[in-house]
C-alpha cells in the first residue's frame, strides 16, 4: 500500500490526472471547505493547454465569491460540457453559460445532491424523496433543466405505496476534488480547522468506487498518525495529496482564519470574543431600516426551545436581533452546511457559525431537515405571488438557483419568508412615530405569477402548513385561498403603500397593527 507521503504532489500534477469527459464533483460551501488550489490549477491547465475538455461539474452547495474564486475558475466554454449544481448565484458566469445554452445544466436541491452522492457511492439507481414536488424541479414543471441542450431527464415522478414521489437519478462521479485540514502518513484526512465538514466522504467514496482520482487539498502533512476517531476520509481513498499555500486555503472566502468557527461553544460567550454573554440586551435601535424591521418582526416568531434555520440575505439579521434579545441560548440555530448552535456568520462567511456546539456533515444535516427536524425556518423571498408561491432562483436572464432552500422550505414545521414589498431604490425608516417611506421601490416583488416556483404555496396549503411572509410594512399568511394580509405597519396608508404596490389584491379580513417589540 502507498503511504500518504507517496501521494504528495503539486496542484498542477494532481489536476493532470483529470481526463477529458470526466465527471468532477467538488466539495465546499461558499468558500468554506472549497479546494481553491485545485480549481485554480485546473483553470490554469485549461487556459495553457486547452484541456481537459467536456467535463461534467457536480456540486451541492454554491462555491464562489461572485467574482473569481471557487467554481468561477471553471466557467470556460470547452472545459465544461454539463453542470449539475445546487446554487448558482455565487458563480454568475456559470449561470450565464447555462441560460445561453453553452452547456447542459440542471439545478437540483442542495440536500438532494449531497444525498445523491451517497447513493452514487453505494451504486444505487437513485434517490426517492418528495423534496421538489410542485417546484420547477418537478418533472411536471421542467425537471430542473436550465438549458435547452439538456439531453436527458435526471428527475422522474414515481408512485410508492400509493403516493407520488420524485426519483432523482444517480450518475457517475469519476473525480473528486476535496479539502481537509491535514493528512497523516497514511493519507488519512482530518478537518478540525475547517468551518464545515461538508460532503467530503461520500464524494471520495463515489470517485473511488468509479475508479477515478480523489484529489485532496490540505494545509499540512502530519508526521504522526491520527487517532481513527478523528479521521473523516480514510487515506486508502485518496490518490493525490496537494499541500496548499495559505493564500489558497482561506477558512472561508470572507476571512483567512477565524478560530471562533471551530472553537468549542462556552456557556457565556459573544460573537466578538470569548467573554461576556449571548444576551447583550435589546440595543434600543432609534431608527430602523428595512432589513432591521424585517429581522425584528420575524424574530417574534422564534419560540424558546426551537431548532432553527436562517437563510442567507435578509434572514441573517434575525440572529443579530435574537442575540440582543437573549434568545441565542433559548433556541438552537443551525445551518444546512452542518453547524449547530452558536451564531451563523454572514456574507462570504455564510455556512460557518461563531462558536457552534457541533458541526456535522452536510448529508446528515439534510437527513435531519428532511425528516422534519426543523421547528422553524426563515428564508428570503425575491418574488411572491397570489398563491403564496415564492421565487428565489431566476430573475430574467440571471439565475441564482435554490441551494438548500427547497429542502428547508418544504420541510420546516413553521416557515417565515423575509423580503421587502418593493425593490429598486426603496428607502424606509421606522421610528417612534411608525414607518415612513422615504423613497418607494421601483419594482413590485408581490406579483401575479412568479417567474419560477422555488416554493409551492399550493403544496404547502394542502399540507396545512403555517407560513408567514414578513415585509417592512406588512405581514401576510398562507391560506387555502391564497395570500392573506394580516398586519400593516403604523404610519402607512393601506391602499397607497401596500395594495397599490402589489400586482394582485390579497385576501383582507382582520388586519392588525404590525409591532416590532416582544420576544416570541
């Protein structure tokens, strides 16, 4: 057997093992866990040699910074033939290539994809789940296809025990690009300084079982063997070990290293240090903008003891309000990337958590989510229509994708969508006298019909799920008949500031005054 030392090579030598037409799966969540040294080396090889060509790129979570890093390295015509991905928004050029028909492209739910990796490793034909029913991923609505070049169906409807389900087809993974903190003399990998564990093990197993290379980027090589309980990927699966430069091994794409992402949670801590208390007291914000208003109102829905997921964007602000109100020690905030507890990080640090209680692997987290483990979730909403459908994935010729949104929105027991009523120049302030609209947005976000169904209001209504839609000036709930207005902010005019800014008229029965005080 080869030792880990025998497998050490440069990034250029490692990516030379990737053959034309290979199916390449890559680990990572935004920047956490992404093998930047490997994707950058693969791009250099293609630009210098025009090879490899015709690759299939597969990934579960979005990996990129919206500019150059992450999977943005691979957005080259000729290098890629097809892409099967969970979230596309951080790799805009990939999205452009998909919508332009330059590649075959599918958008599948993040949780489905990381579970598919396990099915692929095990040699099973597919994954059976109801996640995605009623959305654009449902074969009745397009099957997740983004390009008219797509040559096959990856999703089909089936019936199991008299009930409809989706069968997501497996496909070969012949190369895995993964990242770890360190390797030992046997090539065993640990991830103890990584902000997430992700899906490194099923990716390595899948590529190994298809006879392909497993290329691992690490920060260092240990001279001593690791204890077996620490090992996340057995060295027997790893074919190439690349010792990365620190400049290509940032803990996230937001920060090179932050020990709080891996430090153990203590009973009394703050996001900014290891002293103090998670309960810092209400900040007493004198004048609130739209983001703050939505976060405060949504935070009222948090209930002590709940297990919670907060999405990227506007919902991130809920964690700040929860900390101020002393709720972080009363609820368990989780992220689909694997952290449980602590406070979710924001921006390009999203996916990591400050001082988490635990970090589990991504497929296991989605097992928990899909089984109904989330008591509450708050997610973004780019478009909402009269049936309560939500679009977060496609906007004209820009494609963001759904990531973990479909799994979370379809399975959380209580759900709050967060978004402004209008967009494009909107400027509002809430003070002691109520809400003032300083400048109205130019574009309505509450439309007759969403461009793409990322969340099916009809399916949720049939399931009699509790769903709220929180904006800076009004709150709506989902009913069997459609969207109902239940609250408006003080200081605004119902007709002028709410109804005239929507493309449809919601159900109006008993409308209450929206407040921002109180703890759920």
